[in-house]
């Protein structure tokens, strides 16, 4: 057990060092949330996006390669197994969507 860490606090230690670390952890999380938005966002839009993109022009593996997101993560999103998506995954998919020439739904 290392004192002065949030994880030690989470395991029940209430020494002054761990309390300090916990307070800093909460403050940072609060700042990050205010700045970046919630760390987990709804998967609904991304699920729709992945289903649209992968029929049939692009495979999920290609999207994983382009975005650096793990293939299993994309599979979970597309299959609806993930209700929430991490911020870095959302950011990567948002950035990727911007590189696409057109939205497929426009072409229908
Ligand atoms: Zn401690």
C-alpha cells in the first residue's frame, strides 16, 4: 500500500496523505469534466455512425486502423454492447468523421 495515492484512499485509508491525494483527484476530475464534458458519453450516435460507415465501403478493421481505436471496442459499440463511450474514443471517431468526404445518408 502506497500512502498519498487516490487508489489507497479508495481502498479505505484515511491518513492525511491519502486524503490529500483523494481531494486532488476529485478536483482534477471536476476540472476535466467542466473542460471536456463527461468522460463517458452515449454510444448511440457512434453506433449509428459505425453501422452507416461499414455498409459496405469500409470494414471495422479499417476504421480501427485509421482511428487507433481497438477493434473490439468498435465491435462493442456497433453491436450495441457498449452503452457508453470513453472520451478519447469519441474524440477519435469525431475526428475520423471529419476526414470523410460525405455523410453516407446524404447519398440515399
Ligand atoms: Zn494513507
